[in-house]
C-alpha cells in the first residue's frame, strides 16, 4: 500500500530467530496425529458470480481453460489442503450459507470444551484463512477456533461490488460477517482478531455488533489513519505514482496475475521472495512452495473482494473513511467495556500514529499497544513464538502490570503512556 508509512522506532533489531528459546512457552499443543481435513463431502463450490471486466469469470470458458489459466476453484482447494496437511489439530472445513445466496468458506477447530471463549480470525486483503497456518494449533489448543475467507476472497463467494459506493461495500462486508456469525451458531462473546484490512473490518463490525465481542485484537490494522494533506506536507506526488494509482483504479491489484495465467506463479516466486519467510518454521522448499501456491491461487480467482476494497480505499491505499479522522474518531462507537489491543511488527509499513491517539483517548485500562521487534506486516507468521507469547498474555485477561513471558521478553515492547 502506498498510503501507510512506518512510524515505529526500530531498536535492538539484531535479533536472531534461530537463537530463540522455543521451550519457554508453557501452553499445551494437541499432539494428535490425525490431522486430515474433515469436510462436508457434499460441498459445492460457490458460483463465480462476479462479472467485472477485470476478472476472467465473465468469459464463459470451460473448466479446462480455467485450469490452464490457474483460476479454477479446485486448484485453490487442493492448494489449501496441501498447506493444512501438517496441522496437529483436527479441524472442519465447510461452506456457510448467508443471504444473497452467498457462501463463506469456514475452518473451525474441533475443540470439545464448550465453556472456553471462542476466537474468530479475520485475514488481510489479498489473503485467506490459510494465512493463519502457523497459529491454528496454538489457538485451538485451548479455544474453539473459527476462521473464514472474507466475502469476495479465498474460497468464499465472489459477488459484485459497486466500486463507486463505499457505504454499500462497507455494509456488504460487515453484514456478511454478522450473517456468518448467526449461521455458525456463535451466540457467546468471542475474541475477535483481525489483520490488516481484516482488522479494519473487525473494528467496523465491533462498532455495529459490539455486544458479541469479548476483546478486539488488531494486528497491523489498515485504514486507521487519515490521508495526509499533500499541500500541508509540502509534498508533490511523482508522476509515476500517479500513473500507478490510475492503473489501480482501472484494474484491481491482482489483474496482472489473472492475465498471466500459468506464468503467474513462477514470476510471483521471483518478484515476491519475501513470501518464502511466511512458510512454517521448519519449512522445506516443498512447504515454501505450498505457501506460494496457496496465496497465488487465492489471488487469481475472479475479481470481487478486491473491488470491494477499492470501494473503501482512495488513491495510494488510504481509507476513504478512516477510523481516526481530523475532527473525530470512529472508535468512539466502540464501548469502553470492550478492551482493545493493537499489535505491530517493528518493521511494518503500517503507520501506528492512530493507535497511539486511541490509546491516549481510551487510556491504559482498556487499551494497549504491543510491538514485536524484527518483524514486518506478517509477524504472526514470521515470529510465531513471540506472537503466541503476546496472545497468551492477552487471552488470559491478566492485570496490566502482571509479569508474563511477553512482558519479560526484550523482543516485545509494550507502550506506556507518558504523563
């Protein structure tokens, strides 16, 4: 995203993950060996309903051509199962029906203790539920776990979005989440965890349906800062950026991948080498390829969710209706009874200025900011052990100054309000 610039002081960054003490976390992980996907054998792939000119689904093409162009839903399903095959936790995958004849692809753990507080994970733009592969076993060891592909992304239905109507797009995203909650029978309060664009949607959902939220946990959230005034900053936008911004308004972010067909995956490995870091800690070349293939097949499906995102974003990726604005903060729509946690990677491109403004507005009693050092936007995949330390502290509802592994870890920083 062009719009988010770093505002985090990076110190003590010469940290080597290989030297990390993997035995410090005292949580229990299910060691069951049967980790195959339990799924509805009668499942039907959602129809490709998007008819935008930026997607290939408008072409009435055969399954053979879809496979050749690498946009077949079957290929995405196989890539997902390949990614999940080493999970220790048994999980269930199914399509959940919501209004508008749409289907939401959902992964849930088969945790049996129903008294535990559920956790719901919402992925970022350009991703899908498989992005939590490093964290599923950890979360589901003690909690019922739900993660789903946002409407228009991953294996979920891909309906049309009006790119020119941000209010309709926002409502469509938020109401699809509420429809999903009702359909899966999630009636108790739950921890809501969102990453990037998913954190923005999680915040909007909490503003509207906060009665169901136990705690809101935002990972590198997008859409919180207002777009800066270029005249006030005395900046001139280079012509090449204006051209790119115009192209992004005409195409979607993944149009090029869709039109490249089978050439897209090898080119993606060349031009996006950082994705290799997102593979599991004990990653082999095969596991790295599984991550590439999954994210590739997620993003070459017909254009839909990326059109909805474009409706919510202005030039250079700034939110049209950010959470924190110059004259007010939309966060005021969230009750002070709902704790709010921000977690950032120290090397992220997401500006955390708005998070500090919200911390000063709400205070330390119900808001905190955590920074995981030597990690970028996908810190929960790059530094899963540190992330799990932080989450163990957050999910335990401990007092603010209670000493934990995370509080004693020099690679994790907690922001303290100054007088």
